């Protein structure tokens, strides 16, 4: 085995491992499984078991159904090794003849990794209908050492599992003994099979079976021409077998060698080259230059996996797919998922109330007592007013609950918008996002999401949230402004004016500017609800307690500053609520989709991907070196099995 | 006309009727996407049926079918006993379809693309009622490229009525040929022939096994075409299976059988297509069902919510009830002292009511106030609201529209699941979602209004029976009588008998008036109380009744009518399908012809697309 191939063996092994790693990583990309690629199968079935091993030759009898493959195989074996039947698609499993002691020197299971090996016991075994890919093997003393001869199932019947088994053997084989007939030489399935074999540069012997001699003597060159033109096969030997069922059954079929290509040496294509007896076929097989053929098939297999539609093609596909993911990810992250410009606001009075509560907690000593006295008067008046109001207008819902109801509407608005936006994404027709989005848009997801948000929304403690916010705000406010208590009194005047308009946008990745209050426009001031009336009354009580001096002392600029403060509380609260919704939507609607997309987009940057790229490059370089060292191996030129052109590789100038 | 023939004609009329119904069904655009797909499938079927119908009476077209080298051309030559199409040993031999017809057969009526064929006229008795089309093979072309045998074959086969499927020992399990047969056999009868009897072994039993699952195989002929041709040319009569085959071709495919065979083919195609459509649409059944469930669930939820609200509002405003019932009672009673008193009371009440109209918070209260005024006010208010654009709550019943919007969100999901147009749940263009709620609600209320009127009438009748009336009249008159008695006795007797006694002073009348006022207030109040007896139970039964009622308009009228259409179309499809099956049973063809057991519709369509 040449040194280059030994090096390649290592590279190929590494490649194989890395490729399955990459496949795992790239599972999100939904690329066809590696197994479905011809080059990968070649890698697994031909290169992995055979690179770096000592040369042995795998010769397989292949062809369409019911054209005498097993007859020919039995002829090669010298006995009825595989059952023959007049019915089509009889042979379902592979039969393998190995030279004596082959099992000691070589591991058959490693050579045929995709088959279950079983000792041959009976020629009928191969007819067994079974899901398992069996290979029945036996040793045969009449074979040369290092030669395996195989019988294969058909390549064109309606039992497609047969095709698969034959394909596996085709990839492993070095020599194909192609059985053709005049009915099948131009069949599409047959041509497809042999076109692949030609690409893999197999060494091909053609046996034209069921020929009517001498009538067909003038036809077979035409048939062969068509076959070779269509498939690209260059058969090294050609035999004709007569249509003689009797002889075939009793294993006495004769094979007549013909020269091919006919027109090179012979002017008359039909001229008989020699009437050789049947045994000759087997001897011809034994006389093949094993080493050469082996090198040729391995070389071409390596070529195929490094060819543009081999591994590089796969990498390209991975890259393309991950680019698609990237664009899908970008699509999601650059477009707003929802824009909310009417998130409801807490009534001013409610905030004022919270501020007051906080403030009360700040007072100490007799001042607190005085305040409490006046406040209870204030609240007494308020209660009376409330009772009257209730009588007049029916019971009112508590303001925070009213806010909750309005907020629920905003939530619905948002969810509605998110869904129509997702629908829009779907209609953009990104093939990756479409199925995911369709699932998201379905009724079950919607119901779940809505239920979930509703539960969370109903259980949210708005009161506490608001209180905490006010406390935090006011604490900083107090530390910033020593005259805070004064400004506080302006609250009610300010409360009427402060109505920030807030618009909120949701993005998929990150929140974008979610919760950033955009636009500060004070709107209509006419908010005189029962609550704000109550606030006014209470404020009156406070005013009475502190006296009236402060009113004159406050400047108008102070009021504006206060107003900004007050608006900030509004904004912050809204922002808090909106980002709460955004977070819910993010986790419960989209889940890990954005991350998955981003991850899939990064695959071509992964070390595995890069390493495979590098290995393929070295492989190509090695192959060119080997080509230069051993220019175009011509089969039959060298007889030596173990000749190593390694020294030449070493001395090759770069 | 003989009965059998009449029955035959009737059958054919039914087949035509089926085709007409198919035509009708396949027209139009539905918001349900799967239905449109099925309709497209049926439309394609119809174009193929049309070509079949045109040549209903023309000679049957027998096409050869089979892998290359199976001796199709040799078989044709043997059948007509003349070497008319080239048979050979090079594959493929036949690339251009050869049409072999009797010189008297008019080819125009076959409606075939004659320019694509090579036409050969042979005056053989076999060809009296049929034409034979020798087709290229399906298995030498790897892909269906233009000009390839496969492409030619696929173009030609939909024009055929009977397939003469030839195969050999080598080829009978060839996957490509079997796959192609799947497509080719759509809408065809089949004849199976194993050729090469001279060299090959008889594999007919195994072949039958291979095909048996998908095809009805009455007979498989095992023939040697070459010998048969030679024998006939040397003047001998054909023997064995070949003679049987020839007999089948001449007798079973004779003119009388034509229409029947074609109808059977037509029904096969139709049945396959309809089965496919049913399957296609059936997949969406669960989605449609859950859509309907969600729809009715939300409708119920909304109605329930509204009736709950209705109940609470109606029970909240008892004075309005009182007013209405009082008015009702006074109209019932006509004039009497107590009735006059009540009228006075209700007159004052009406004044209050008209004031309260401006304060009425809800449609329910409006319904109570009265239909006329209320409706006018409600419409005015709705108009005002739609103009207003955004408003916080649709306050007529106090139901906020988030219920409707939740329903819309969920139904939107169901629409996507079931393949319906999502726009069906979207609000009407230009109509605010809230208005939709309002529309729903006003329907709900107009239902309620009638019931309120009924309830008032009932309450009024029940609580103001003649005894009650007499009792109250008596109590009222008792006071008046007492005062009159006192005043009369004083005036007519006491002052006359005892001069010391003075005529009752003014003070007496003032206090009498005062007590009269008090007395009548007590009476009226207790009467009103009595009137309201049973009101609460009346309200709750009414609210429950209204909730039970199915509102005609529904929440999403477009969607609901779309669903109705879906059901109708599905139903019609089922009907046509069962008709088709029944007819299939009735149109019996000769038992010596094979046919596919179950066509799959993809093959029907792929075949018809190449028409």
C-alpha cells in the first residue's frame, strides 16, 4: 500500500469522525442525513475498511433481476453456492466466497460493516425474505488468496431493499462482473447503477447473458455500444453466454470471450476472438492485477469524496443553510414584534395616594398626630362623598382593578399585534420559519399563551409594585432635594397636568427599546374622577395643618420640576408593566427560537467545520502528489501486489 | 325499447348527472383553502372526463404497455396478423407511437393527437371495433425529459381505454414498469400478457401475486407472438392462449361494450378523485370541529356574561320596574279612586324617569324604560361612540370588549389550523371591534326588551288581582269614608242636635288632608311593594332564558356562514362519492378485463395534467 494512502487513511478516519460531529451540530439545519449521500457511503463502505489494509480484491456479480446473476456466480464458485429460481427478485441477500483462511488474516465484518455476517450453510439462504442485510459467507479453496467473490441481489425489481444491498456491495467492490441481457441492457435502473460504478472507476467485466448465437452475433456490438455510451463503463473483458436454460441449471453454461472495443483490433465486430471454455472466466479473474485495480478504485473513491459534490458540497450546503438561518434570525430581530402606543396609565390619584401614604410614614412625633387628626377628618369627608357617589352612580370598581382591566385590554392589543406580525413573517415565506411560525400561530399555542398571561396578569400584585416604585422614586428624590417636602405639596396641581403618552415596542431579540418611554406630551387635564376628588379633599386637610405660607413660597419652576418627577413615576410604572409582558411573550411564545436560529447561523464558524475544510484541502493536495508520483495507473502494467511508490512521494518537489 | 337497454340509458344519465354535479361543486372560490385544492383536483378531473366523453361512441383505444424488449410490437403484429409495426432486438425499438386502425375507422372521432402518431391502416377483422396504439416503453428513460420515451408515453396514455400490458420472465418485477403502471392504469381496463412463451418459463402465478394487491387480474395470457404471427401468415388459425387473447379483443371489446367500458373508466377516475378529496378534507375535520366548539363556547361565554350583567342591572333599578308595572296596572284598571291615586303617583314617577333617562347607565335599564325612547337613544349613543374612536368601555351593558377580542385571538389560531382564511375573524373593514360587540349586544337587548315587557305584564296581572284591587280601593275609601262620616255627622247631626257643638274647623280638614296624604302614601307604597313581589325570580328566569337563546347573528357572521358552507360542500362531496360508488357497482364491465383496485388520485391528476 503506498504511503500516501496510509496518510490518507488517517485523514479519512478523522474526517469521518468530524463529519458525524458536524452532522450532530447541524441537526437544527435540517440537512439530509449524511447516510443519504453517495460519497459518505463510499467513505464508510469503501475507504474506511479498505484504506491502509493489505490488498485484497472484492469482485461482485451485479445486474438486473432474473437475468442469471446467480447462475454466473455458481459458475465462478464451481458449485451451487447461491440458489437460482425462475422467479424474479429471488436473491435477496449477498453470498460471499472467501479464500481459505481469509477470515484469519482479514476481518470480514470490518470490510462489510453494513452487513450481518453468517456462515453459509445452504444455497437457499439467500432467498430468505428478511429485513436484515445478511451476508452468507463460506471459504472456498479454489479461489486465489486475497479474492472475495460475491453474489448480489438485483438492482431493478420492485423490492427496493435489494437495490440498497446491491449498492452497498457496489461501493465496496473493486471488480464488477456485470450481467446484461438484450432486454435489460438499456433499462434506466441498470444504466443508473452502472453510471455510478463508472464514476467510481470500477474494473468491469461484462457478461452478456441469454444471447441467441449465432443470430445475435451482429447485434451485441450495437448493444454494447449503447450500454457503454450511456453509462461510461469501459469493460475490460466481454463474454457472451448462450440462452441455454438447461446448461444454466446444471452449471454447465459456456462463456465465449469477445474482444471489446471491437473496432480497435478487429474490422469485423462480430469476429470470434476465441472459443474459451467456462473455466476460463474464473481464471481470467484470478489473473487480474490485484494491486493495480485496488489502487485505482481507492484512488477514485478518494477523488469522489474530495470532489466538489463530495465533502465540499456538503460543507457548502451547511453554509448555505446556516446563511438562511442567519437571514431568518435577522428578519426576526430587525422587525418590531409589536408597537403599543396606548398602554394605560394608572390614575393620577392613585399615585398621589401612594405618595401620601409614603409621606405619612415619614412623619414623626406630634406632627404625625396632628396630621393624622386632620387626615381622619379629610377621610371622613371623603367617605361621605364616596357614599353619596355610590348611591348616585352605583358601586365603582377599585381604581387599581379598573387599571388592571384596562391593562388586560392593552395586553390583548399587544398579543393581537404580535400574532398579526408573526403571520406577516410567515407570509414572507422563509422556509425555515414557516413551520415554526405555523405552530406558534395555531389555536393550542394561542390558548395556552393567553391563559398563561391571564393567570400571571391576574395574580400580579400591582399595588405592591406601585408602592415599591413610589418608594424608590421618592427616596432618591428626597436625597436629591432637601426641600422635598415642600415640592410634595404641589402634587395635586401637578397630578392634573401630568399625563405622559407612552409608546412601547417589542423586539424579538433583546427587548429593543422596550419600556423606554418615548415622547412626553402632557395631555388633557380634565381628569376629575371620584378618586381625584378624594385626593383633593385630603390635600385640603394637609394644607390646613401646615399652614399657607408654603404656597406663596413655591416658584413656578418648582412646579414644572415636580411635574417631571411625577411623570417619571408614571413612565416607570408603565415601562415595568410593559417589559413584564415582553418577557412573558418572549419566554412563552417564542421560547428558544431566537437562540436556536442564532446558534444555527454560527455553525460554519465552528472548529469542526473549519477542521473538515482543512482536512479536505490536505487530502486534495495528497491526491495530486500521488497522481504525480504515479501517473495514471494503467491496469495490467504492474504485476507486483505490494509495490510501494512511497519513496517517490517523498522525493516529490513541491 | 327493451328494459335492459332502458336501464342502461338510465344509468348513463345518472353518470352524466354526476358529472354535472361535480362541475357545479368544483366552481367558486372558498375561504377554506383545502376545499379550493380539492376543487382544483376535481376541475382537472373534469377536463379529462371531457375528453373521454367526446369519444364515448368511438372505437376503443387499446394501448400496449410494458418494459423494453417485452415484445409489445411483436404482440401487436401477431394480433393483427400483419407485420405493421417494427419489432427488433435493439433497445428501445419503438420510440414513436404507432396507431393501427382499420381503413374504415374514422380516426377524427377518437379525438387523439394524431400528429404525434405514425398511423398504419390494416384491414384486419380484429380491428373492426378497436384501434391499437403501439406505445414506447416506460423503462429506458431515466428521467422524463422532453422527447424521451417516458414523456411520449405519459402524453399518449390518457387517451387510451384499455391497456395491453406485456411482460416477460425478466421484466415482470421491474420496479420502473410497475411504478409507471400505477399512473398508466388510471381510468383504464387492463389485459395482462406474458410474452416470449418460446424461451421463457411460465411465471404467471408469481406475477399475479406481485400485482394482485393493486389490480384485479381475471386472466393472464402466456403467448408466443412470433410463432403466432408465423402461423397466421401461413394460414393457420391461432391456438391456445393467443386465440383466447384475440377472442377477448374481438368480442369483449366490441362496439356494444364501448360505452360501458368508458363509463367504468370514467367512474374509476371519479371515484379515485373523490376519495382523495374526502381524505384531503377529512384531515381538517378535527380542526373545523374545534373551531366550531371554540366559537360556540365564546358565544355562550359572552351571552352568559351579558345575562349576568343584565340581571344585576335590572335588579339594581327597582324604581324603574315599579314605574313600568304601575303604568301597566293603571291601564288595566281604568278609572277608580285608587287607580287615580296610582296614576298620580306614576305621573310624578314619569317625570323622574324622563330625568333619569339622562342618567341611565346601561342598555338594560334603557330596555326597562321603554322601547321607543330607548332605541332612539341607544342608536344615537352608538353613533356617537363610533365617531369617538377609542373609548374605554362599551358601557351599554358594562361588558368590555376584551371577551370578544380574546375570542378573536383564539379563533384566529383555529382558522390557521383549519386552513380557513384568517381574515374571516377580522373585524369588518371600517368597523371597530367594539361596534361589533355593540351590534351583538343590541341584538341581545332587543331580545331582552320583549321579555321585559312580557314580565311586566305578567307581574302586573298577577299582583293586581281583583281582590287586591278591592282591598286597596276599600282601604282608600275607608279613610275618605271615615273623614266624610266625621264631617257629615258633625255637620248634619251634632251641630243640629247640640248647638254647643261647632262646625268642624279648618284645622280638621288640614289634618284630615295630612293624614289622607300619609294614608295614600302608605297604601301606594305597600301596593308597590306588592307589585314587585316575585320580581327577582322573574328577573333571574328572564336573564337565564335570554342566555339560553341562540342569537342569530353570532359574533362572527362571516365566519359562521363560511363554516356552514364548508359543511354543505362536504356533505355534497359525500353524496357524490356514494353515488359514484353505487354507479361503479352498477356499471359492470366484462369480467375478463382487469382493472386497478384502488386508484390513487395523484396518478389520476398526473395523468390528466399531461392531457
